[in-house]
C-alpha cells in the first residue's frame, strides 16, 4: 500500500505544480484571504460548488473573478435581483417569424465558472433553476437537454447583514453546495497593503496560467488519492455525531433539529482529498478531514429553537463534535 501511496504522491507532485502559479496570479489582485483562496481551489479540484458569505467589500466577487481570469476558461457573472426570471439564467426558446420555428438562446449558466452574486435576492423559482445545473450538470430548455461543459463550478455570494427583501435559500439547495465559507475582515497589516497596492485607475493584469485540461487532469488525480479505513471511519463518525450525538457522549441532541446528510460524508472525503492534493500529499490524513469539516458542515447542521434561545450556532455545535470525536 505504501508503494501505491508513493506513486500517487509523485503524480500529485507533478500535477500540482500549477497551484503555485495560480496562487501567485491571484495574489496580484487579492491581498491576504488565504483561507478563501484555498477553499475556492478545494471546491474547484473536488468538483464542488461553493457558497461564500461575508459583509460587502471583502473581495468575494473579486476573488472569484480573478480565479476565473487565471484559468483559461469561460466566466459568467449573474447579479441576482427580485425581478430575475429563470429564463434569464438558463436561457429560453426564441421564435423566428421567418420560418415559424424556435431557436435556443442559451443563458449565462452556460460557462465554466459561474458567479451568482447575492443569490438570496432572487425568488425561489429562480434559485431552483440552478438546481438541475448544479446537481445534474445539465440544463433543459424546452424539449432539449444540454450538457454543461466541464469544468463547471457555481460560486455564490451572500450578504449576511442586509436581509430585508431577501429570499433565504432552502435547505435542499444549500445542501448542494460542497462548502460554505464565512469571510472575515483583513488584518491591519493586510489592509495597509491593500491601501498601498490598489490603484483605481489601473487594475492589475491577470493572465491565464492554467488550462481547463490541467484542472480536469488534476481532478482525476484527486479522485485517486488514497484514503485509508481509519480516515474513512473518522469521516463517518463526524457525520454520525451530528445525527446521534449521544452515541459519542455529547449532550447536545436537544440543540440539533437535523444532522448532516449523506452528501456531507461524500463531500468530506472528496474535499479532504483536494486539500491533500494542494499540500502535495498522496493520501488523506485525519487532520485534512478536520481542517475542512467546518466548511462542509456549517450549512448542513440545522439547529433547534432551543439552541437559538441559548445563542448557539451550528458552528458551536460542530466545534463540540470535532473536539469530542476521537481522531485516529
């Protein structure tokens, strides 16, 4: 088995060389925010979608746009508003009076990296239009179904402080995001660097340093990264502890309305593999699982009214789980 892991590690070392180039190119624009950039790369390599939450001005949109510019792929930005229609997102059939037929006009969802800005500003019928694209990687317009080109990744931003006139995402849709990131303010030193670097008249030029083929090849390698039984059991124990905490000696059952779904188990393994790839490893360590667990679970653990009354959040509960479930 060690020979297999070593062979995978050599393959990872060869294929992950582009990660450094990608980070440097993104660093031309984004100061700090290493956590956000790393998790965006995890989502990209693990073939998952990412929900980014943070107050305005923290470079959420800029980071996604810069990532797309650094990859030679198509990028589409969709600003969600209350008057948006599903056809504005996926496309529609346009009548041609000359021949009496219909032609398909594809919407902005037909791209490689899709940025959905402030998704909670659009009504549910528009939000649900993303579901088929996100889960099935296809879009149906009229009688025809179109496969979306790989790599396909949806990155959604959400403003947590201005909730008037918004439509909260239903749990079924939130669960389709592999990761939910919470972005914080930069440090004092980072903010000073931002002030020195930003020139509003001359934006830095971001060059494509990675191809779509690089990403697809890396995804194949990520799928082959070795996960031993101890790490797999650790993943299952963490997810089970959100459903049956009493089994692990946790007195928090009354705080949890619903635990994480089986999708969390699948995504947790894949995200840990992607993190191992970024670190140049050929196998997943339990610490890799623990590092990404919060981003995988914070939007999947639904708390009770009692927890809200005690000012407990899903993150508080997940921390208790991660502190209690033994690391192999």
